[in-house]
C-alpha cells in the first residue's frame, strides 16, 4: 500500500483554534508495539510549501497517548506523554518529511492527541493544529508490560534512581548495565539511532536531578558521577558513529514515497540496464510536460506528476544530462499565484532532492510555469504582475541563479548551454523569453500562456555562441512554428528568426536576419555546422519532421491524462509503468545517428542526421 502524505498547515487554519483538531485516522493509525512506523507529512503555510532546508528546520511531534475524553482529547491525566524529535535526514523535499517513529510513540492503547511541528537550533518553532489518530492494541507483551508504560531503559533509570542514596558502586553498576544494553543492541544490528539518543536524553535528565541532590549535600561525589556519565556518553557515541558511518544516502530509494513511488521499479531497472554504455555515445534523459498538480477534483491522473519525476532521475547516473523541458506544473487555467508558487517549489525541490550524481539536471520553462491566465478559461485573460511568477522568481526556483561552472548562461537566463562528452554542446532555449512590460492599466503586455516568444537578446546570444566545431543539440518547450505549423503563427513571436538562424548555422556563411517584429540578428559561421536534433514538447504528441536537413523531434507529455493522440489509451495505463513517457536520447557523433529510447508509453525512434 502506498504511503499517504498528510498535509499540515503551520498557519493553523480554523476560526476556533483551541477546538480545531485534525483527525488523520483515515490516513494513519498505529498499533501498540509498532516500531519504525513511517509517517509522511507535508508542511505548508497558507498553502505555500515550507522550505525547511533554508532555515535548517527539522520535524517534531508531541502529545499524549491514552484514552480520549468526550472531546476526543488525551491529557496528562488520561495518557502518557510521548515525543519525537527528528533530524535533517527526515527531509525528503517538496516540504515533506518522512518520520520513522519508534515504538516509544505508541506505548498503550487509545489515541494520540497532540501536534506536529518544525523547529531549529535558533529557537524557531512552528506548530500545526492539534492532531488525532488511533493507537490499537494487539499483544500487550509485544512492547510493554504493565501500566504505567516503562521501557527497559526507563526501568534501569528507575533502579538507578532508587539506589541514588546508597553507594556509588551500585549506581555505577546500573549505568554500566545501561551502556552494555545499548552497545549489545547496536552490535545485533538494531540501528534505531533516534531511539537510543532519546533514551540517553532521558538518562541525562535523571542525572540532572542527581546533581541537584548532590548540590544539597546528598549522596555521592560530583566527580564520580561525572566520570560515570562521561563513560556512558563515550560508549554510546562511539557505537552511534560506527553505525552512521556505514550508512549511504540513496535518494532514489528514499524518494519512493513520492506520489506512491515507482509504478514498476523492475521495469525501470530493465530500461536503465538497456541504455547503451558505449563511450562514443552521448546520452540525455529528456522529459517534458510533466504538468505536476498537487490535488485535483477533475482528474486523478493529474496528481501523478512528481511520481513521473522519479523515473528520468532514476537513470541520472547512466546519462550525461537530464532535462525537464517545461510545463513542469499545471495549475489549471492560471490566476492563483499561491498555488503556482507551491507547485513550482514542490517540483523543483523534489528534483533537487533526487540529485545523487554529478550529472547536470536542467529545468526549462513552459507556458504553464509562469502562471499567466488562460484565455480559454478567463473572460479577461490579462494578468497583473502580482498574479504571475516573474522570470526572476522562476530563475530562483528552477536554479538559474545558482552558479554552476558547467552551465553557461546569459546572467540568470533560462537559456543556456552545457558541454557534454564527445564534443556535443547541448542548448536549452527559453521559448517563453517573456518581456514584463506593463500597459497603461498596469497589466502585463504579454501573455505567455498563449504566446511563445524569443527575445532579441537571447537570439543574438545564440548566434554568438553557436560553434561549428561542435555537434549541436537544442531543446525548447515550444516547437518552432515554421516547422510544425501549429496554427498559432500570430502567437509565436520571433520563431521566424530562430528558424532562419538554425538554417544559416547548418549552411554556413555570414549574414543578418530581419524578423517580422523588426528585430535584427547578425551571425558569422565560417563553415556549415552540425545539428543532431531540435527537441521540443508542448504539443503532447510524438512526431518528427526534417526541415532544411535539421531533424525536429517532438516527445509526448509525461502527464498521462493529456496525450493528444492517444488520450483514452494513456488514461487506461494509469497506475502502470506505461502511464509515464520520457526518452533517453543516444547521440553518436561519429556515425551521425540518434536513437530515442522510450520508457513508458510509446515506441523507440531513430534517425540519421
């Protein structure tokens, strides 16, 4: 069964906060004796995903477990206090944390009543509404013996406390027994580190009381007690270091909880193993039109976007680059910036969380990502600056403002190029190079939901950086209008200039291109260049066209619900490995051959150039 992600708002919505309780029993419950129970929580604030890494926030939960009263509350009088304090290892990206709760969180039958939250070492603390879920009973001897609940370690603490008025030798023996128990458990392979650390914290709290007694002139010497405690700390810390030192962070495995995880990991492994490892090939994982949507009452398929991110990222160490080619989010018809902001951060954070190799991962822009209004949805499709995600905001979320010496950008531009093996240069073009000028009423002049545009600055940069000594491959979200004839020629601004520039590159020579909008681009190519392919999305279909010797390749959407040629059949694949569709492009610059290996719905394709 897929792990359910529970969304909690630290803004604590509810008109009567003191009575607001979130019952998560439909999504999560526990049983007495359960240990390492996985609980996945997504933290938001007024709908915006929490960016925990920036403030070094870690998750915690606190409350009581016992019998609820008539108001479904559990208090200190009817329950036992429990708490969990996590670490940065619990963070899995996109505002989500994955807590593997120890058995101490479920000491007895009844219910958990308390709250979740985030905290950091600087004192910041953000909590949610009160939370309620059931704790069932099964075998009372599985984890506990009699009420009140005491762990084995706590029983040792009880013994040590009882002997605190006798001799140091007795206390020392008790603490040595504690040390041995923890070390023996670690030696047997029990790596519940959080549990041991919380137990040690309880031990130290008991010793604080001993110190107070000593200050009052009772019992053993302070020096002897400090010596005993230091020995215990050293033993436990050494054991913990031995365990944590051998752990490897494998994000591909950790992130299997995203939207239920991989639909078929075995199929994905087979696909990865089929990627040609010939060093003469250059390989690029190409995914487009993911259309991530967090929740939808329209189509269940819309919520599978992040699950599809897992698949191309799984092959990252078998390829030379990974690109998500725009329309990374859906967000309906636009207009709700808070939702778009949340989705963009959710998408980009998930991608970044999955990076576990040196392979560059690039995120391009599409016509959905900026959140401009859709003219087919809104009577007035004009957008105010406050309603969209600006180019600067997307540059931050998609990492264009992150310095990476491998990636050559024009400032913080979405367009860039990167050098790949075998003398291949990979370009990512911004087909929504949108000006953010305003009309007299304060609305944005240009609507990127309906209109694709290449600015003169980008096109001149491309003309200046195209290198005839390289095998060139280009990616853009929107197809070149003059090649695919989408019927939106009036909305595809300066596509004519890009088309002429690419033709000039593969022909060679010097010249000037005058676009229909009045822009001018100059180029100088001392000989004919080579283009292995121009790869685009947007149309939600797979096709290929050769124009002026250049291969223009369309790949269909990752979004299972929106395949324009095979929508009904794709819908029927939902829940299987074929609900996704992305390509690994294998380029052979010597044989001048390209093969597109398809994972998911669709077929392999290949061509010579």
